[in-house]
C-alpha cells in the first residue's frame, strides 16, 4: 500500500464574508484553515482519496467541484474521492448554490474569490499527495476521551427536549450526564519502514462549536487535536468528523472560547497519542471501495411559492434590522429559505440522491455518510459489525442538513428536527444506515 498526504491553506482574509450570516465580515484570524488530501494506492494502481476540509459544511455542487479538481490532479476517478467537513462553525459557509440564488438580491455570505481559493487548494493538496506517495504499513488504535462530547438533546422533566448548544449552556443542563455518545477517538496510522509516522486519520464525533465566533476564523478543537498529534508523533493528521448531529461540547465549554477549544482539542489528542503505544498492524494491504445512493425524501413543509413569499418578507425584515443594528448577526433564516427553494427547484418530486460509501484499507473500514447524522446511526452500525471497529463519518453532502432518527422526530422539541435546518424526512437516517450496512457487509465479505 502507498499513501501520500497533501495540505493546502484555505484561510480567508480579514474583511471577507463569513459563515452563514449575511453581510458580516471576518475581523480576526485565530488559526489557519486547511484542506488535506490523503491519497491511497494499492499494488494494482487503484486509488482512493480521503479529504478533510476545515469548514462548516460541504454541499452537492461544492463536493463535485472539489472532486473534479482532485481527480484531474491525482489522475483518478471522482467516485473514489470521499470528503468530510470538520464542521467548525468559525469558517466560511461553502454553499455555492445558495449564494448564487441570493446574488441578484445583493446578499452575500460567500465570496467568489474565496471559493476559487478553496478549489485551487484542493488541486495543490492532491498534487502534493500524489508526488509524496510512498510505501506504508497501516496501524490502528483507539482510546476513550473524557470531557469533550455530550449528547445535546436532553429530556426535561416536562418531557420536552432541551438543547445543549456549543456554548452558553446553563448550569442545570451542564450538570446532567453526558448522555449517549461514542466516547472513543479512532486512529489510523501510516508508518514507513522505520516505524516513523508519515500520516494519520483521527476520527471523533462532536460538533466543532467550542470556539463558535462567527466573525473569527478558527479550526476549533479538531484543528488543535490534529496539530497536537502532528507535533507529538509526526506526519500530517486528518481529522474526520463523526455522526455528531446530536453531539455537542456544550457541557464542557466553561471558559473563554480559545481556552475551551485548545483544552478540548488537547484531550482528544492526548487520547490518540496514548493509544499509539498499543496500536496494532492492520492485516492485509488491499483497497476496496463500495459506493451507493438512495432517493432520500425531502422534508420541505411549504410550497415553492410560499417559501418565496417568506423569503421576500425575511429579506425585507433583515434589511430593516440591519439599518437599526448593523453589527448584529442575522440572515441565517434567509439562507435556510433559499436552500429549501433550491432543493424544490432541483428535486420537484421531493426526492434527492443521498450518497454513502465504504472504504476498506487493509482491514480498516471507513464509512462516509451525508449530512448531520445522529450518533445512534453510527453506534447501530458498530453494533452490527463489532469485529470491524469501523470509523463512521458524517458531514459529507450536507444538503439534507440534519438527518435525525425516527425516534427524534417523535420527541417533543429539540433544535435538530426544526424545519429551518432539517430537510430530511423521517426514515432517511434508517435508510442510510441500511444502505451503509449493506455496503459494509459486501466489502467485509469481498
């Protein structure tokens, strides 16, 4: 097996537009943002690429654009390129389709030159990865992490669901137990013939909202975790975000934002680094890939005409509020409405293709899922295939936004099932879990 890793900078400039809020500008760069490509090649010359992007979310057209650049640069098929967003909220919002839809209204959250920078970075990182392909052996390890993740959906005494967001959680909600999480960090290590770590994959499931300043740029705790691993063990580390749709750091963000994300990142890194002493070599050296799609049902609760009327009203309201309070965050509802209109236009039957994939590197199994999947989906797949100890990522194509379980839809309240940011109908999570399970079974037996 050969592996090569390339890294490119995707840090925007101060003064550029930021996040999903309209018209706001970046005032401070706290850390850089990076795009990393891990290129794998088996003995038969077949390639696959794993891409980590330090951004909030990735969307259908964005993913296709990045894949195209990497495929051309690395000489490989687009279908074998798998993207994952770290989900840091302190980053630009890469939804090209929605920005283009809002452009005639003079509303801006994504700069064209920044988007071009991201695509150029993907190409550069892919070329670096290709030029650095070298023989490696693969090791894997895992370890529990304490004091980072909690389940953010908390059942209150009246039966409703309270939300532990990334910051500002009440003392009452912080005092409650972590709830259902996946406590472990999962690590894949690429080592050369001298046992030197040349690269690694670091997988953990928790929202990257421990910094959470929308006018600042920060790689949040995932970036600090990866940087600490790189410093202590060497090589380039890709952080791969898990099924964190209902997982938050909010129970543990008790200090200043920068202190919190450094501390939480350090906790993840310490667990990863400590696990390396017990890392075992993976068996075999093959590279297998299975990809699949299903027609996911869209949960759009208004007609296109109604959404357009709501959008016009929201734009007028936003402009009036900005005249009175020019420094106040706003416009997220505009982005949500424009996103839903775009989905209805592209998929008038309210069915859109949702993509999943399974990648087997030696005996290490990685699963890639779309949107903001819940931790229940990942844990169910792990329970079904306990012998694989699979790494199960979400945050591929986020066009469906939150993808809650059926049980979550039946609960009363909770942010993740609100129509503004949940475009996925009940049943999609279970269907994607079934699709991924079928691919896992096929790839394990293959």
